[in-house]
């Protein structure tokens, strides 16, 4: 793959890398016919970002010769720490760099990034990569009942009200208003921290569709990168989400921006807390529990909340991940990887919400990892791809096999092993 | 107990935020006393603070357009709350462009000072931002700890040099020593001194002027009577406390002065138009 960006675009490219660096430690460079995709996933697999630059973004875009294996070129996994410094100082890039060339050639394992700067200076950087299939979060956004499109600065302005250290926020949507508030876990934090809530009127959005009243909680830190990107490009941000259900399957939320030459998407897993309910939330959403779903919900998993990018938690998460996978309690087909979490005493209460506590289970908040699938045969549809051994679809009560709302596949196909992250309801898996 | 105040003027909001930010730089937690006419931020002297204490008085009419309060009881028409000023400061910082800001005492998950702001938007309907700052209500039996401190029987009272200059000097001195001696006399001279085994540094300020306490002072027969104008009164203080005080100042006060009780206390007073701030730093041996 060989492509050339001109000066103006290098800055946008750099901004994308900044945004991706907020998500995870690794960056997948994925040159495709429809453009160059940059992807990143956080270690807990609860956040995914993808920036897709179409060939029009580049001055030149060559995929190079078709490789022997098929129609795909090399897929590279880079460590963000080695790429980010190259694009760190965007203002100096803007001033000095006239062109940037990025190329990957098959025989060597390096990505070459070459900056052609003013005064005849050329800076060449060779960054080693690992060949690796990238993950792609599959998100059926056209099936989401709740869609918001916010003008460029709106969300950015909203999040300034929250301290930079705020981890998670809750976005509530009803047909009358949209509100953002900060989220706490644990009774101790709850009492002494400052609660902030911002309420917006639907009129402020370019597009407002709330099919189902919902509250979703997601990690704010991971989103800030995309919001900064959107603001700098004055692009509106679309938010696609589903209602929270009382089933334990998580429903991610997707933030995206696009213009003619690029698309950026961030998919974040949401917290499930059966006690977070706005006043308008129906007490019992009809849950299309398939038998396995119910089974999954009652898995006696010791749980611990997964956090992205928090060093002290990562080891805990990774340990528990393996243990939950090895746990004999979990039946392979209904493997629900609930990232472990310490049991929170049942004192969590939300002001003026009549908490319809679901039964006797203590309030437990769970972040599910997103479901991914390999990119092996991605390009066309976000439906189940052939070739994956295990596909899982979760249907929302609709029995049709054609469209499975909110289905999230998962599977990370590495060259070595098929690694199943999460899925549910294998009965509905199908092969095409 | 009820409290409800509303700030509508941008300049007042700005000023109010800056006062609170200054307080937040001085102390992590303090007591807010609300009376029908004033707000007081009080830090009482405790070993944990290193013996410093603070008294900041704001006249509510200068900030609030609307101000209603009902104290604990008709005889004790006051409210005493323990609050973390940094939370308040953060909350106010984000709403500087608001059309109006209401501050109310509420009970949510715990007693809170709720800051509710209406932010202007392009559409006709404003955005509402609410910050709930948790507070602790101080019971009446403890109120005696938070009364206005009396001006001590000082030996010298002198106007301070420009705070920025003083801050620069103190910042650099902090690198050399943990304690600083501040001395002044009635001739308008002040010295800041540090002394270590290796080096001693003194910065001299002249022609500062001495405030005329005269009848205004609360103690009898002013200390300046019969005192040799050249004789210095000094106090040796922890330099970090002084630095903390100087760091937090956001606005140049109309008057800045200090009273020194020889080898006992350094009493700093800042007067703005509508806010007065007093800070007491005990002297160490």
C-alpha cells in the first residue's frame, strides 16, 4: 500500500491518531479498496474506534499489487506509542509538512511514514508492525431506535461541564429532552462527589429520534478524542443507541461523524445497571429472553468492572477474563463474558427515580465487551459473515432470521486461534 | 432551613467565581455561613491546618439579585455548612456564560448546594445545567467555632507591597528554606528574610505606608502609641502557607495589609470593594 497525503490532510490524519490514542494502545492500519481504515480497541474490549479515510482524501492512493492470498493487502498492527509522537505537534505539522507518504510493502515488516517538509527536509520514519487481523465492531446502526445528530460543538460544550477526571456519564433520552449526568459507582463515591446534570431540548439537535426512552452509561474519556476531532472539523456527531433492556446483554452506543472523504466511528460498550432508570423509563421492558439469555443473566459470576486504560485495573481484568473463561460454571455456548466486578452493596440510589429493583440480585454493574468480528470478509454487509465459526445473533423478539436487530458478532480471528469473546444465543447463528 | 439566591449579572457571577476560586486555593474544606446580609467563608484554626485560619466576608447584595434565606430558627437566623470550595469553584467555572445562576440549598442524596444555571442557546429554549455540591450541615452547638476573629493586638500594621512582586520573591525563597521571617516597622519598611546554613537572603521593601488604625481598630489604645517607628516586629512563618495565600489571589485588592504580632501571628488582610479576606498564619519558633 502506498499513499500520499497533502499538507492539509496530514493534520486531520494526525488528529485521528490522537483520537485513537485515547482509546487503546494499538492501532490497526487497514488499507482497503474503499479507503484506509485506522482502528483501535481498548484492552477491555469495551471501546472501539475506526477512522476511515476514503481514497479521495489522499493525493494518491495505491493498494499495490494484489497479493497472492486474495484481495486483501497487509493488515498491520502498530503500537500507538510509536506513531503518536510523529503526529504529536499538529501546529508544527501544519506549518512545516508539505506532504506525507505512508507505505507498507509486503516483504518487510515496516510501515514507512515519510514527511516532506519545507526547506527540502525529508523525515522518514519506519515503524515496525505485526501482521494481525483487525477487529471490527459490528454495529447495526440502522436498527437503533434512538438516533441523535448533534451539531459540531454541542456535545463538546456539554462535556466541558464534567471534570476531566470523570470516567463515565449517563445519557438519558426521552422524547422531551436529552440529559447527560455523571455516573458513580459505589455508595462511598456517591455521597461526597458533585453531581452534575445537563439537560438539552430536542430542538438543539439537527436530528432527533427517540424511539424508546433510555439511559445509557458509557465511558466519557474514550469519547473525548472523537469530540475534539468533530469540533475541529465542524462536523455534526451522530449518536445511535438502543434502549437499555433488563437483559444482561449490553447494547453499545455508537458515535459517528462523516463527511465526504472520511468517516469516524466510535463504539462504546455501555454499563448495564438495572437500577438506573429515569422517571420515564417503563418499569419492565418486555424482555425477549431466550432461554440462554436468562441463563446468562443468572450466571454466578463474581464481577469486577472493566475499565479502559486504567493501569491498575488492567491486570485484574485480564486475570479475571481468563478465569471466567476457564470457569466450569460457564457453559461454552452461552458463554457470557461478564467482565468481573466487585459486588456493590445495594445502596445505589438515584434521586427521584423509583427504582424498580429487579429482584434480589444486588445492584451490579457490568460492562460487557463489545462484540467483534474479524475483517476477513467484511466489506459489504454488517450482517453475519461467512467463514466465522461462531456467529451469534441476539434477536429482540423478532423471529426473522433476516434482520437481527442489535446483533453483535464477535470473534477475533488471529492467525493462531479462534478466540471467542462473547456471544449469546448460538441457536440463532447461521451460516451464509 | 432554606436558602435560595440568584445571580443574573455576568460581572457579579465572574467576581463571585473568582472569590470562590481564591478560597479553594487556600483550603480544601471550609465552613460557609449564610446570614440575611452576608456570606462568610470561615476556616477555623486547627492543628490539622497548621494553625492557620481564614475569614472571608461577602456582602450578598453585591452579588445576588435575589437572596432569600431562612435560618435554623428565627433567633438563630443563620445557616452553617461545611463545603469543599473546589467543587463550588468548578461548578461556577463552567457556567460563566449563563443567563442566570441559582444557588439553592437542597436535599438530594445528601444536603447539597445546588447550582442551577441557564445557558443561552441558539434556540429559544435554554440549556439547564445543574451541579449538586454536597455539603454538611453544621449543628448549632458548634457554631461558636466559626465566629469572626478579633483583630489581634498587633505590634505593627503595614500595607503590603504589590502581591505579585511579593509572590515572586516568596516563590524563589521557598526553594531555599521552609521558613520565612517577615518583619515590618511603622516607617513603612518591610523585609522578607530567609536564613539557612549556607545562605541568608533578605528582600527589602520601602515606603509601603502604614494603615491608620486609630479609632477604627477594635482594641484599645492602639499599639502604635509610643512605639519606636524603626523597631521591627517580626514573625517567622511556614513559607508554604504564605505562598499558598499569595498564589490564590486572582484580583488585585483595593487594599492589602498585614498586622504583625511580634513572634506570634501574621495577620493578612485583603480588602476588595465587596469582599474582605483575612488570613492568620501563626508564627513558629
